[in-house]
């Protein structure tokens, strides 16, 4: 299934296309051609829905022969797409925007989630009750108080993310031996990517103190994620950590970059390193559950890149502006 991963040349052709419709046509000429309609609505949310559905279905194919603990771990990986959908439904509910319900998708890849009951619920507590037969009940219930106090769905999303990666790491460790170690490397890479992405968002858009960052970070097995999730994190410690990391990886000093610029560079490097980890593990033999973990990460990065391209096209960004926002192309 590695031949299904889009190449750098594939993305270059899609980005070069002069319009959103022609970019879609370029995508249908790749390995996605058998999975997508030839034409699509010129709506970024409609496109994102199709891309999420398709990448989820394609990833699911890589899990179909697994049994036992590997199957349980793979089901956890597949439920990542399900969690995306749940978080989208929560945003629609919070914004009272039922007009966008048509962009909800694949409600039962792993767990049956009553999405339309969620978007029509009166309270966050009612939403929690609709999820009582799923693993998402506990994190939504636990974050309900923060939501009521701060009236931000962000706290519910973070609770869901933290719970998901906790359960995923548990399922990964249960594999034992080398599979557990390699799987944890992939998950560590993904949590680093997500935490660094959140760090950039917190620095750019939210008035959050550095001492509060740990509330929004996913505890992960890597040194970076452990430091970011520490309640003792300070602005000086964050700057020192990012500077040391950049010196270690780039063999050069940051030359007076701001905290936001350093975080943005870290985010880019973290994504590139995550892709390198996944590809190096895929090169191993014999085949194992590690291949599924690695394929998962590559499909997630691919999904993010595709959403970036088509959102950029819809927003009227130039080719160079879109290309600068893409990660991990090989």
C-alpha cells in the first residue's frame, strides 16, 4: 500500500493547478483516482469531508487482516478519524450552526456516535450522556465544568485528545516487545507534531500564559512533549528548550528569533522528523504491526497536507504560499 502515498511530485502538480477545480482534477489522476468523484463542489468543507472519508477508508484497508492485540491497536488508530468528526460536531454545537451538519461524516468507523443528537443537544451534560456507550463519555464529562466556566469548546477538545492518546499508548504498550517500542516511537512523533502545532496556536492567537500551556498539551513519551506538558514550564525554559533543540538539529544558533518564530520552526522540524521516523520503520523486515502505525502517521500527514492545499486554493493563496505550508513531502 506504500504506492498509495502521494509523492512530492504529486503535490507539486496539485499545487500548480490554477484553480480549485483543476487541483481536484490533478488529485484524481493520482492513487486517489479510484476513490474520489471526478468533480467536486467548490466548497472547502465539502472537499475536506471527502478527503477525511477517503483517507480513513484507505487506512482501514491496512487493518483488515489483523487479529488480537494488533487489531485492538489498529482500531484505536482508525478511531482518530472518528475523533476528528466528533470534535467537528462539538464545534457546530457550540457555535449553534446546524447549517454545516451536512459536512459531518463517517459516524461509526469504530464506535457508534450519535452526531446529530450532539449537534441538537441543549447542554454539554446532555452531550456527555449521548456518548455514554463510547470511550468519549469520560473526557467530555470531566471537561464539562471547564466548558461551563470558560465557555470554550477548546477545553473539551483537549480533554478528548489527551484521553485518546492515553488509551492509544496503553494499547501500544500492550503489544509488548519491539512492536510496543516501535509503535510508541510513532505515537511520540505524532504527539510532538500536535503539541508543537498547539504551541504555535497558543502563541499566535490566544492570550495564554506560559505557565498554563501544560493544560493544552498532550502528555507524550518524548522529551519535547514531557517538557511542554510540565506544569513548571516558564517562558525562559520554553525559549531555552527550543533554542537547544534547534542548535542540536540544525547545528546553528537561532539568531534572535522570537518565541513564535522558534515555535513555528520547531513545528516544521517536528513534522519532518515524524515522517522520517515513519518511513524508517516501514523499511524494516519482517512486516509487523509497526507498518500499520507508520502507514497511519503518513496518511495523517497526507490528509493535513491535502486539506491545506484545497483550503489554500479556496482562500486564493498563491502557489508559493501553499507550498510553504506543506510538510514531509518525499
